[in-house]
């Protein structure tokens, strides 16, 4: 994994406005991951947790020779609070962990 | 009838035992003290108490107050004033006699031997003074005396009053078939109407007879006659038969012995019945009297916890108990007499729900449980463990629109916490208290506390719950 970020937007496969606090007014947030090289076709998971409760689990495939991918989350009023996203390989090993908050 | 049956079914075996035991104790006290002054005074105190209760019922404030004081003081005084009498009753009997014996008099007093002995002493002009106790205790009026405890016989009587015997001048006390004491000094009478030829021996006999209900026989050394003193009466008894008859009457063995015994049995039977009725009435007044209610807050005691587990949380630490019973019992009840115990023997790790039932509540006899509030208790038990958790800031509020919070560094990043194994298994992050974004204008540092959502989870002693937060705020580019 060469890059990973929590961001407000993704433009031309580049994360924009990386942050640790996101306002629900921006509407959607993204978890961006980029892998190079990717020896063979595989997949990863983006696990979104609100506090310690799994809220969303997204399976993303990776294609050789390199691959960038992301998951996103639509923000609602009820989603305010501390969050984390665990990026794991297909075997569940944590590759990266982001902690952030969704606020007013 | 419909009310009696459920009432009878509510009587426990403990109640029956309670009534029986106390009835027997009362009955035994009657048997032991029935012909003593103590018993008469006890009856007086009981009567005072009864009148005091009536005075309370009628609302006679001063009367009831005064009677209550007198009754309380009288109960103390009886022990002091009648200590000798109480001691003589208890010491004179062995344990079996105290618990079971019925006879307080020896019916086989050898009257004939005594009469023969007395007249033999008279014939030989040997002075003698013989005392037969009545119902009253003589300890306070007698002086000196040497314990003897010898069976009555003509030879012994002659020997006691023999001129050369050191104790011949005093009186001999006869109880049952024994000479219990000799050489006893009796109080002298101060009467001036006694014949002038009466000496010290006669005056001593008159003195004791006047002061008590004892019967005293005097054998005159000078005239060789037998004088009997009883009450204020002193007279010469010249016939053996007459003396024997008077002695039998005094001791309690009359010619109609059978009638006497039958009357005795009837008296004992009546005493037993009255004892049972009295104690049953007292029991009723305590347990089935006016129904009174009280509410007590009692802490819950958790018993039989698995030593490996700890109580991490409870929904309540104390419960309110509504108790009922007679006014006297409810008025005297103290929280220390009431216990609420929950058995955690079967508690599993995690949340356990217990319903408090009658068997969990220990109450004094005669007090009944009406209601428990709350009746359901939640108890969380678990194996205590320590876990390292990462810390995360709980941001709230709104960051200024032109800013982005790009980075946060925490010190320490992780903390150790203590809690139940089962609970901590599902906890992977510890959060700070809410930290407001509203006032953030630039990069800075804050110190915040950790927030423990679960009451059963707490910071480990070697860790800190104060977290330093360093944040980076940057201008939004677009």
C-alpha cells in the first residue's frame, strides 16, 4: 500500500482535503487506498466503525499491476461521533487504521 | 371459619415451639417460686403492668408514665430485695429439680420421730429450740448457724441439745426430713406480756414466730414442758398427739393427705393451662396484633460469589422493604435485624437478573414481608482483567468553515484499563470526553479527560486518564 487517506473528495485518483474531522455538511467522505505493485488479483476490506460498532464493510478488488480504490460514506445527522476505518487484507490483517470524527 | 383455617395454616412449627418453650419456662417459674414472697411481688408487678396498659389505652398520660416507671424500677428492686430468697430456691435444688421437679415440700417429714424426740428432751429436762419454716424465707432474720444436713432421728436430736454440745444453745432448723442448721440465733421478742419465767430461749421462739410464719418448739429446761410458738401465740402442748397434729398441719401433711395431693395436682394442672394461655395471648399480641407497616432501606448482601469473578456493576445497592407486623414489633425493629441476601453461586459472567423473594430476606420472628422495591436486581459479574486500549478524541461542535483539522497527536496514545474480561472483549477504543471544535482557530494543544461509558470499566492504577491532544489546523484550499 503506497497511499491511504481519509478525505472529503477524490479527484483524478487523488484524495483532496485529508482530515481527521468531517462536518456532515460536506455530505460524503471517502477512504482512499492505493497499492503498487499488485502481484495478483486480490481484494481488501474497508471496515467502517462508529465507536466500536461495525457500521459498514466494503469489499474492494485489486487488479495487477497497480490499483487505487476507495470506499465512501454518506453522512447523516445520526452519524455524528467518533469513527474509525480499518483497512484489512482478504485474511483480515489490518493494513492501516484511520481515526476521525463526524461533527455538526 | 373461613378466616380461621388460613390463619391456622400460617402458624409455623417455630411458633408452636416458641409458645411451648415460654409456657414451660413460665410454668417452671411458678412451680419454683409459688409459695415465696417473690411470687407475690411478681404478681403485683404483672398487675401494675396490666393497669399501665389500660392507662395507655385510656390516654391517661401521667398515670401510665408513673406506672411504667414504677414497674421498671420494681423489676430491678425485686432482684435486689429478694436475692436471698431467689438464691435459696435455686441453690436448694439440682438442675433436674429446677427443670422437672414438682414438689417444694418434703412430705415425709418424720413427725412422729420429732414429737418423740421433743418429749424425750422434755422428760430429761434438756432445753431445746426447734424451728420449722413456713412459706416465708428466714435468711434475713436468722443469724449464725452451722450447716448440719443430718437426717432427723431421736438420737441426733438428743445429741444436738446435749448440754456439752457447743451448739446446744442455738436453734435447730428442720426442713423435710433433715436438720439443716444448728446453733442458729433467733431474734428476741420485745413483748412485755410474756410470763416472767420465760427465759431467753422462749423469747427467741416468740421473736421468730412474731416476725415470720415459722413454727417454733421450745423445750423448757426448768419446767420440762413443751411450748409451741406460732404467730403471737405461745402455749404449752402437753399431748404428743396434739403436737403431731399441729406439726402435720404446718408442714402440709394432713390426715387427708390424698386430698392434699389431689389439690396439688389440680393446682399444677391449672398453672400449666394458665401458662399456655398467657404465653399464647402474649404471642398473639406480638404477632397478630394491630397490623403496622414500616419501610426500611436495606443494603443487599451478595453471597457465594465465584472467587475468580468480581461484581462489576449492580442496578441497585439497596432495596426498600415494606414490612408488617404488630405495632410493638414494628416499633422495635432495627435495620440491623433485617438482611437481604442474594446468592451469586449460579451467576454467570455478564449480566444476571435476580428477583428478590421471601427466601432472600431474613426478618425477625413475627415480622412479615409485604413488598420489595425494586424486586428485580441486575448484577454484572466478570473475571477482572487489564487491557491496553488506544485513545481517540471525541470531537463535537463545528469547526470554522475555512479550517481543516489535518492531524491529531495524543499523549499517551494508549492507556491500560481494568474491567470484566467479557465486557473488555468488545471494547477496542477508549474515548475522551467531548472536545469542542467551536473555538479552534489555529493549531494548538489541549488536555482532556477520558470518558468511561461503562461503569464497570476504569483506568488502571499505573495509567493516566488525562490526555494531551496536539492538533494541526490548516486553511482550507478550496
